[in-house]
């Protein structure tokens, strides 16, 4: 309910970003949290903005201890070094760019340079400036990974240390993503407990059961990007340092976004008790509001202490700030009130 259609009818003006896609709420204000809860009930994206100072007597969603007092920048790289820098994490590596057949012919002196489509996965997104971590064209979009100590990854972000990329000043090409903090970074997990209690107090009554293995940590820099996709779960994304930019498309945009999936990937997820995410090879950042037949989208930027509720089925592409960015994502199964059922391990899809 409340989601505008995105496919333009013949003869209509080009679709532009629609501000009605989002419901903003001021964190710390009782009315704002009520709006957040109402958005969760209605399966509508909502932003919990942080205000300084918080209204008298109101507790902010994200404690000051996690983001600094009055919006002061919190040095999470240093804190993570001290807490769990020697822990090993799995980091994603950038997508390998495969030349198209048109480009291959051009290299052989045959044919003309290929025209770039705004929605093409090979189209440049130089405005974003960051590497793409993940390849939607593959059955396993995040198959390019490597293990590293957290300290070494942070060294790369800061441009020094042994993990620094080749060439003076070149940024490290790694992205720590989807790391379960409870099992992999327990020292960090302990600091998140006040935030978990706050989320449970304010939104626990309208969110479904917590997804096993969440919350998860995302740690990146240099404008890292992830492919366009949607999740089958309800997500609450909280930024602790830096910024994250989201480009959102409603579920009705799916026919225009070329969803990619397959039975093998789906079966692997079912076997582990998870409903699979769905990806698209469309370059979301290359789309513009003035292009004919482009789906409507909404752009938003989250800063420290701010959170985004994203319902299941909403497409999103994400990019990080040039400076190091630290984000925590809490996942929830869709509640039974919304008519959803989450698969249990080893349950066959037709049972």
C-alpha cells in the first residue's frame, strides 16, 4: 500500500525520483518512532534521522557511545583495531570486468566501439568513483573473496601498511561485508547490545523474528559499491561512521530491472534455511530521472547515527563514502502478520 507505480505509460513524461517512496522520521522524537513503527507495519521504507540535541526526555535510537556526542565523528577504525584487530574476516574483492563481444571485436580492429546504455552493467559510473564489489551475472555474486586480518584491511583503507594496493597512494581494493559480529567479532558485538535493546523496545512489536547470524558488519572506503538487488528479509541499516548512499526502487519496478536468479542458487539457500536474494545486472547509478522508460527511484544518504528500514522486495544499490564507512545491518524475517513464512532448514520449497 502507498507504493507508486513506476512503469510509465505510453506518452507519459519520463519518471523522476519520487519523494513519496520514503517516510522520514526524526530519531529521538516519540512521534518519529511511531512513524517508523507504522512504516514497518505498512512495508514502507523509512529513515530514522538523528537530531542534536535530542528532544528533552527522549532517548535516541543509536546511543551516543556508538556515534559520538552531538554528532562528533567517532573513530571506529581505531576502536575496531583495539577491540578485534587481530580477528580474521572474509573480505570481498572487486568485480572482474569482462570485455563484451563488441569490445573484443574492436580490439581486433573489427566493428565500431559499442554504444553504452545507461542500464548496461558495463556502463561507467565514474560519478560514484568506487569499485563494484560483486557480480550479479554470476550464480554466486560474491564469489571473489579473501581472508585477512581486520587490522590489515584497515591499513589498506588508510593507504598504508602491507596490504596497500600497488602504486603510491592507490586505495586498497577490499570490502568487509556481511560479517556476523556475534561469532566473528564478539568484542564488537558487546558494544552493540544497547542498540539491540533499543531496537527491540521501539520496533520489536512490529518486526519479525531476528535472522540468525545478524547483526552483520560492513566496513568499506573509497566509494565502494554493491550490485542492485533486493532481499527477502526486513533490514534495519545503521550507519556508525562515514556515509552510505542508497538508490531505492519499489517492487513494482522489477520488470524493468531484469531480475537474475537460478534454481541452483535458490536450492542452496533453501538448504540453509534462507530465502535467496535476487540480483540485477542493471547499473542503478547510470539511470537518470530524465531517461525514458527508466523506473522511478529515490536517492538518500545516511550519516552517523541514522537508520534505514527497508522492507522485503525493495530493490537497492548501495555506495559508501570516500572516507572509511562503518555500517551495521540487523535482519528480520517478515512477520506472520504480513502473511509471510520463512523457510526452516532442509524444508523443501513445495512443502
